[in-house]
C-alpha cells in the first residue's frame, strides 16, 4: 500500500493526504453487497409465494367435489340422512347408472352362537344382490358381521368414533335366553362340520353343562351384552333378538326400514336342529334346574318361544 504523502504549504502548514483508493476494489465491494441484497430479496419472495401455491390445490379439489355431490344427494334424501349415505367410486368397476344411487354402510354385531343362522340369511341377501344385476337394480347397503369376541369391546371407543364419522349403522343381534345360547354353543362345537341333511341325527346329541361354571357363564354373557349396547349407544343402531325373529318373521322388515333399503322377502336357509324344550336337550337337566332355581336366572328354564 502506498505511503501517506506529506508536504509543507507556502505558509509552512503541514498537509497530509491519503492516497486514492483503487476504483476496482470499490466496484467489487458494491457488487458483493448487490449480490447479498438480491439473494435476500429472492428468498423473501419465495417464502411469500410458496404457501399461496400450496393452499390453492385443496380449494380446487373442494370445488370439484361440491359440483358433483348435490346432483347425487337430490334423490329424496332427508337432511339427517346425509352422513349415512355414500356414493362409492370403486376402482375395479364402474357403477355407471348406479353412481348416484346412495349406499348405506352397516355392521352386524353378533354373538358367535348365532352366526350360523345369520350366515345363511346373509347368503340369501347376497344371492338377491347378484340376481338383481340382471334387473338393472343397484346395491343399497353394504355391511359385514363382527362378533363380540373379535376385539369389538376392547377397542369400542375407536370403533364408535369411526362409525359416527363414516355414518356406519350398527345392527345388534342377541339371544334373550342365555341358557339356550349356552346349549347351542355346546351343540355347535360338536356338530359344526355337519350339514343340514344330517339334522335328524345331530338332534339326538345332548350336551352336558358344567354346573360349577353355569351361573358365572350366564352372568358374563349378560354383562357382555350390556357392555356392547352401552359402548355403542352413541351410534345409529337397532337391537334385534333371535327369539323375536323366529317367532315373527316380519322383524326382518324392521331391519330393512332401519337401513332404508327397498323391501325384499328375506328368509334363512338354515335348518333348525336343536329345537323343543330345553329339558329334552341337556343331559344333566335336573342338575341345571336345581342350580338355577332361586337365582335371577330361574326364568331361563322356561321355553320363551315356540318353533
């Protein structure tokens, strides 16, 4: 770097002048600051424009949904029904003329012992759905069965929340007579691999009930039923009893009305095997009778429906 220039003026004044700075250095400094400012301004602009681009996409999607839904919901659906109807768009096939036909979702909460009877009934419904394809009819409800011993009660909060959110209706199917339920469970464990053609042979089997665990088992079944109805009381549901359906077949019409689907003549292909009075179906009936007398379960000893 050049040294400072010193000289004396005419009046003997000492003058010190610093050397002039290089023009190239000043240009580099200005260029550097200009680049820094440019990068800073660009970063601010990007931050301001990025959120706007992200929020525009959902708005466009919502507009598309709103344009299609009103046309499908205008087919005689009441306001309270809107959360319970769906317009599915399957990936494996096209619903075509059924695209705007509302579909209800439901689940059947069922005890394991009643499943065989319900399975035959569901087969009948499935058959009706398949044959209705040739009549240009559309499916009005889709559902599945869920046994109480399949984690339903263990995760009831999450399930009830999902049902309410997705508009799934619940159909409870129980037995009033818990003693008959126990007898059927024991008999079904013996003849579960048999078919209806062997009904007269299977009817001869009489299970033996464990007396020591009889009352605790009945109490447990009673509590399980009460828990199920308590846990899912916030959902849209209907409660059915096996005895009522056997005695009055029109009870199935109540289910169709509850699901708000067209009427069909639904029947079960199940052949009743374990029928008649309980006294003719249990080996140690006298012990069972003596154990339940004087208890809250004494009324279960009487036949509560006719077959």
